[in-house]
C-alpha cells in the first residue's frame, strides 16, 4: 500500500491580511451622555457606535468653520 500524504491547510490567526480596519478608541461617558447619544441614534436610525462617529464628525466640522 502506498504511503498516504496529508495536505492540511493551517489556518492563520488574526484578521485577514490586506484588510484595513479603523482604529478602536475606547472612551468613557457619563450615563446622562449615553442616554443623549442613544436618543440621537434612535432619532437618526443608526447604532450607538455610528451615532458617536457622526457626532464627532459634526463637531469637528462645526469647529473648523
């Protein structure tokens, strides 16, 4: 009987190479601020994370004018 060879594909760990992701920036907010952000997110039909991104963008644009 011939010797059997095994071709096992070893999976690499971590994120796929070549895919770029934005940087994660941890932040702490007071409960009142979180409630305001969530209310803004509900009014604009977006997630809390997307609301924070948009609010930061709005704040940066308004400051530069």
